[in-house]
C-alpha cells in the first residue's frame, strides 16, 4: 500500500458536484493498493497514520508533538490507484503494480472501516472507482509518502 498523506485545514471530495466526504483539521490520505497487498499491510499503515506526530499546540514553540488521535482530527481517505503508475518507459504510465479493482476496493474499504474502528475519529471517504474532484487546503504544507 502507498499513501500520500497531507495535513489539511479542510478537504472534501465531490462526485458529480455532490460532496461525498469532507473533513476539517486532519489528514487527507490518498491511498493506493498494490497487487501484493494484504490486510496486514493495511493494519501496519493504519497504526503509522494514527501515531505520526504532525500537530503542534497553538502558541507552543514545540513542533509536531501531537498525533491525529491527540487532536481528535478528521481523516478523509480517497482511492488513488495512479500512485503505482510507472512512467519509466514511453509516455503512458503502466499500472501493472496496482491491485485489480475488486481486490483494491476490498482493501480500501477494509482500511477505511478499520481506521474508523481503531481510532474513533471522524473518517470520511471518497467513492471508489468514481471520477472525483478533491479540494485541499494544505496545512504547513506537510505532505508525506508512506509505503507498507
């Protein structure tokens, strides 16, 4: 699994001009599922996402001492199979490392469900397989790439 994590002030995802997921003060997770991924990979990344310390106290001189759990932030999870796009040859990316749609959907849904259950936080999602428009107000900006 691969995640591009962006710390956001606000983020929402639209499908056909309808907002299907929206959060404030938290993380936008763009999530790709590799063809060899399992639930163990999802579990590993969930633990990492929940423990990362990327938040600061207002007025504090300390930097990044609190986790998403500490600040009770929101998380928006959006499927993004193109994170496994290989552009080494030619001008059209290959997505041969991405999981097949049905397997990817199952792990994406597992990830979102378990993230919600393990954290108790507000976890919103996009719509798997849909054409989505994602709006982001990045905070920092802080952007990280996580791989299982």
